[in-house]
């Protein structure tokens, strides 16, 4: 639900929260996607899906980066400036869910 993050970018910014996407696509593919969709965040490369697997978001052997993507899942992990996980949400598939998460962590 990248568009939800785009729609709420100002609210995240007001709280000094930085958003990053993550997947295993190449840098050029991600750059083109971010530009095409006018997304307000960078996409980190997770070659081999090591980070995604460690956070139980990815299946290293799956067809797609996100586990159970056929269910529409878009997980989110909120990590504070000290590296602690503040929230781990399995499905952030709507703008409302993203806004609810923002309200809970601020």
C-alpha cells in the first residue's frame, strides 16, 4: 500500500519518521517505480531476502518478496532510532491501517 504512505507522508514527516520500502528487485527497477508512483521514500535492496526472512516478511524461496502476497499482505516493521522494534504489523494494506499505526506509535 505504497500510496497510503504517500498520502500520509506529511504526517510521518511531522513526527520525524522516515519510511523505507524493501524488496529484492534491482536498483533501477525500484528507482523507476518510486519515480512513476511519486513515492516519498527510498527502497532498500534485500538481496537474498535475508532481512525480510529475519523479520518473517519474506520467504527466501517464494515467487514474490512478501510472504502470502496473494492475500494482499503488505507488512510493516517500525524500528526506532536505537534499533528497537516498536511495531510489527502483518498487513498494512489500507491507508486507514497505516494511519492507525502512525497514531499508535506517536
